[in-house]
């Protein structure tokens, strides 16, 4: 049986019987392999690049010296390690003193990113750490102490030589701690300064870096052993802007992967149906010659297995080669080489292709094996209940695989819902619209075309639905690339604020505004800010140990930056509740924080502000646009809640790279002010955005190929019926002009319905994806349905013209004998 099956398989390959199904399966596996490899590799690169802001892939932080066992476990896992200790201290030189942040580091720092040193008018990356007896000073600290490179400074009981000036540290913009300018020294010199003793406020950090799997395993093991005062730091949680950008980039990549998978499902489904129809005569002949149903079913399953293995090998190779070629083509635009690919992506793509083949071709072929020869030859086969059960089971498996690829339930539901909605809408319009048009149509060609569509109404609806699927894929990709991606890019303007000014006192407000106005910042906005520790939630004390994840414990134990105001900031959006006012004092809480700590409207929150309890009711929850890079707060209140408590002011502004004088002037005029440069964070966000754009442009190509295969398969679903009808018309003496007009009307009606459905579905899905998944302010595209309908008419017209030219060379008798 195996020999006969293989002979039939290769004969069918030579005759082209498997052409459409094999092509669909190869494109499916190739597209899923390439898209999976590219998305996972680009996601890995995005995370690695974002970790530059952490100077490591993971950081274990503590308020006490870190247990050496944590470092030893990292080394055993093959990870790179570096240690640092950070604390504030006075630095003096030439009779001047200034408060600085002292950072004592070990060899290897930084593990990620670059530490840039001054080199004349430019910069150069550091290749080592300060030698013993030497320190590196932040440029601001050197200017404040009026010390040059090669000069001497006093730190504690020890004198050091200033060997280098620091332009930028990778982890300097991690958070608002350690705002004072930095001094970097070798950790070997730290004991000799006499600065570390009982009660010293030192933050110890263990930096680790390595492969993603090794880091993940080390973090999991370390998290189980965290003690009091210890936490694992993550760049996503430390910088909300980076977290939002990374998650949005990953959502875009997941979206395109899911589209490719969904289109692949449709392509294989359509091609499998066509393949099953082509096998009817061969199966009937086998049964008529005495082959048992079990033998026929076994042969059909073996053919599918051979087809799948061939497609997996060819598709996997093409997918791997294609993603490698695209990587080579754009490697000049990448900041670093992509991480190595995971062979599991090919296995996953092949498995998905196998499930699709099993669920689409399998039931149809099984149905043929169960049917008497006379019924197969007459094409009046009806599915048995067991076949429908297999369809349901495979649909569940395919849905689970799509969810696994999407990685986001909401994303998967929107994409799959759009496709199912398009199917339902196409069926409804096909059923009702064709009947309506058939009743009111005028002209011989239009009447005949619509009657033919109505005569094979189920097949016509299937073709419209299939064509709508292909067009939906194309137009949804267009919406993602040209609408959603463009909206995301415009959310982060080139002049987003990159400087934060804090610790400005209220009595300095007028002078500061005048100085900023002279520098060209006429409408600088100052926000009040006060520090407070969250102490109570609905009367119950807030303890860090009651929360499981590191970020929640970190937020629960740290002080919040609080503010107040009656008006909602322009980059904040009220999600629920009422706006704050003097008549209705209370708290306004950022929606993400509220979700993390289960804070509801009407809850009572208590804060300890400099020893004074401040309690209020949560009046509203608001959504913060972290992409704006403007001053924002997790929690704000009303002015009367804070009374006359001492506060400071904070603001942000954009400083062009060539302006080197404004910050030193502000620091000189207002010595108590700290200017915090988040340019590194902003640069990283722009870099992530550029990388995500490049990645999406790469994988769009594969999705378009999958969409084109769907279109081809869709137009072939009713090819035998159309060919047979054409042959009958020619046999009855219809002129070529009449036949051409009938085919044009038929194609136009099919294309118009499919295009309209695809355009409406793509517009709705794009709007939902932007609002619900990507959190972008998208609008409904009203022109898309019209453009999609026109494209459907044009596409169907091109196909009918090509078919007409091909069939003109075939006799009517030949078409009646073999309409396929």
C-alpha cells in the first residue's frame, strides 16, 4: 500500500494535482517560520537594547551588601557579573564642596550600553573602569568644583586624581534617585575613603548579563530567595516610557505574526477544499475496483503525510533563508547583530501547518472514503456527523495555536473576530444581495451572471467569503502599517522633553520663568511636587511583603512623588470618576497603578508626608500618556489636602543637542536645582521605535505573500463550476462577447461584495486594535471600504480576463469532460 500511495503521490505531483495545496502549505510554513524567527529575534534585540538603560540584563539591588551566593550562582550559569555601591557624599576641591552621587564599581561595568567619556569636543566609549587612586567625574560635578582633568579632589579621607570626565552613563537615567552629578571610582578604593560605616545610606547592586534563557532562569531562582530590602530591578518597570514602547513594539510584532498565521489558515483551508474536489474521481475509481474504505482512507492519510513532510522541508528552508536574507539586507540599520534564531520556530510553524492540513483536507478526504462510488461520481456527497466533530476539534486546536502565536487574548480575539465577522457578513450580503440584484437587474449579461451566482449560491458565498479573507489580510496590513504605525511614530515627537528640572523652590518661580523666557521658553509650566510614603489602603496598612511581584513591593516601600491641581493635564485622560475640585477634594490615581494594587473609585488612600498623615478618597482614575515624556504623577490630589506643607516645583523641556550653556547657567543661578537629563531614555525609545518599524517592514512582506496565496486559492474555489458553465454557454452557441460580459458581471459582483466586506472588517479591526490593544488614538477609516470594494472589482476582473484568455484555447467538449 505504501508503494502504491507513493506512486500515486508522485504521479499527482507531476500532474499538478497538489499544486495549489502544496504551494499554500509551503507559503504557510515559510511565512510562519520567517515571521516567527524575525519577531522573536527582533524582540530579543529590542529587550537587549532597552537593557542598556540598566547597564545590565538584570540587577539585584539591596540596602545591604549582597550575599556572595547570588554572584556565584550567576557565574555558574555562565553570566557576566559586576558589582557597584552607590551613595551620596560631599566632594571637595580647591576649597569648594559639592554634593555628588558616589558610584564604586568593579571590573566589567557596564555590562550593557556604553559609558561615554569626554574627548575634546566629542566623546569616546570607556573600555575599562577607573584605576586605583583615580576617579572619573561627571562634567557637571567637575564644573561645580572647577576642577580639570588631571586635577585632585578630596573624597572622605582620601585624595584622588581626576583621570576622566564622564559625558553619559547608561544607567544614569534609570530613575529619579541619585540626581546629584556622579563620581565613579574603583571599588577597591572604597574602604580607604572611610565613608562606609554603620548607618550609611548605601545602595548595593549586582549586575548580570548573558543569554536570555540563562538570565531568566537566574532571575527565577534569585526571586525565590529575596530577603528584606532586596529586589530585582527591571528596565520596563523602572521607566514607564520604555515599558510602554517595548510592549507596544511587541504587540505590533505579535499582531503581524497572528495575521500571517490567520491568513495561512485561510489559504490552506481553501486549497484543501480544492484538492479534495480534484480527488473525487480517483477515490471513486479505487472504491469501484474493490479497495476497502479503510485502505482508501489510509492511502489518503499517507498522501497528506508525504505532502506535509515535503512542505515542511521546503517551507522551513525557504523561511529560514528568507529571514536570513532580510537580516543581511538591513543589518546596516541595526545597532547590533540579531540574537541567534530558535529552531523551535520551524517546528512550531511545521506543526501549525500539519494541524491546518489535518483539519482542512483530512475531513474532506475522510468523507470521500466513506462515500459510495456512485455518489462520489455524482458529486452529491454529504458530510457525516463524525466529520463535523473532527472539524470542531481541529478548529479548537488551530485557535489554541493562534492564541499561542498571538500571546495576547484580546489581540487574538480581535483578529479572529474580524475574520469570522467578515465571513458572516460576506455570507449575509452574498445571500441577500444576490437575490435582490437578481430581482432588479437589467440586461442579458447581468441577469445570466446573477442567476449563475444564485444557482450555486453556497459556492458563491464561499468564494466571496474566501476572497474577502484575502482582501481583509491585505487591507488590515495596510491599516497596521500606514495608520497604526504612523500614529505610534507621531506620538513621540522629535522635540519631546529631555530635561527635567526638580527641587525648584516656590520663591524662585518668577526668576526661573524669566531665565527660561530669555532662553526661548516663554510658556514653561511648573508643577508642585511633594514626597509621600503610601501607608494605608482603606484603613489597612500597606506592607511591601504582602505583594508577590518585585515592582509592587518596590512601589509599596518607596516614596511617591505627589502633586495637586484642579485641571486635568493635556496628556492625561479621565477613565472613570469625576474631575478633582476644591469642592470635592480627593485623589486621582493612574489607571495602571490602580489595576496593580486593586484600587477602586471610592477607596481611601493614606500617605505619610514628612510625618504628617494625608488621607483622601479616590475620586477618579486616569490614563497617562507616558509617550509624551512630560511631567506626570501616579497620584495627584487637591491643594487643600496638603495645606502649607513645604513643596518644590518640577518642570520639563526640550534642550537641543547643540545648546551646551543653558543647564550650567540654570545650575549656577539656582544652586539647589537639579537638572535631570533623560536624553538617554528618549534616545532609547526612538531606537526601539526605529527597530520595531524595521522589523515590521520585514515581516509585512511575508504576510502579503500569504494574503496573495489566499486570493489565488479563493478565486480557484469555484473554478470548476465557472468553467463548466462557460462550456455550456459555448456549446449552446453563446457569442464570446456575451460570455465575456457575463463573466465581467459575475466577477464584479463577487469582487464588490468581498471588497466591501474586507474594507469594513479591516476598518473595524484596525480601530479596535488601536484602541484596545495598542492604546493609540485611532479613528475609523471611512474611505477604506470604498477603496477595498474597488480593489475587489479590479482584482476579480483581472482574474476573469485571464481565465477567459486561457479557456479560449480549450474546446467546449474538453471543458465539459474536465472543468478543473
